[in-house]
């Protein structure tokens, strides 16, 4: 009888859906004293019924990826030092967006890109043209003062270059005159006997 009671208890637990491992119960049955009457089975909690999962929220729609504008491309090229590429992107932006709000910014950055792209006079003339266009079209632009400053500095640079050229020409002329005077002086000196 002692061995039958644990087996009945185990069968009841399994039939009620208890999640206990039968091997653990069979392997280590609780000793029941012979003198005691059979104990009533302990209260068993009802099995946990799986619930339906909450409905999933719909996945967010993928964001539309837009290609960067020519202004953004120009700014990125300008930052990394590709001034010629930046100038092309700014020109393209200005050509395709004649009424854009950022037009003054694009003109300013076009001028800077042209000025930094090369040391040729043609590039500098194009830079000056962009700055002058900015000043003419956008008198209240925050970039106007900077454009005027750059144009003023360019005027001073041009003046200094012309001054340097004039000085070099004068030095060259004085050197030629000095050489002529040396030759005349050598001709006037009496020759020394050898």
C-alpha cells in the first residue's frame, strides 16, 4: 500500500496537468509512516493556460531616402577640400533653383570655392563675379558683409601685386643702368700693363 499511494499521487498530478517532473517524484518518494492514515493530496493549482499574444503593431513604413541636393553635395565637397567639384555643384544648384531660399548661401560658397579652387586669374574673376552677384541680389543677406570684405581684400591684393610688379620693373631697369655704368667705367680706366 505504501508504494501504491505515491504512484496514485503521481498519476493524479499528471492527470491534472501539473508541471512537475515525474522522474524527480518517483526517484525520491516521500516516506509515509505506516501508522498514519493516508494524507489528502495537497491542493494543486490549475495549469496555466497559454494566452493569445497581443496583436503586433504594424511595422513602420520605410523612410523614403532622398538624394542630397546639389547644395549639400557642394558643401560636403567644400568641407573635404574638393573646391572644383564644390563649385560645379553650387553652379548646378543655382542653375536649377533660381528661386531657392539658400541662393545667397550658394553664391557665397561658390565664390569661396572658386577663390580656393586655383590660383588662376580666371578663377578669381569668377569668384569675384559670384560675390558681386550676391551683393546685388541679396542686399540683406548675412553673407553680404563677408563677400564685401573678401572683395575688399582682393582689391588690396591686386594693388599689392601691381606695386610689386612696378618695383620689380624699376629694380630691373636700375640693374640694367648699373651694368651699363660699369661697362662705361671699365672703358674709361686706362689699361694696366701686364
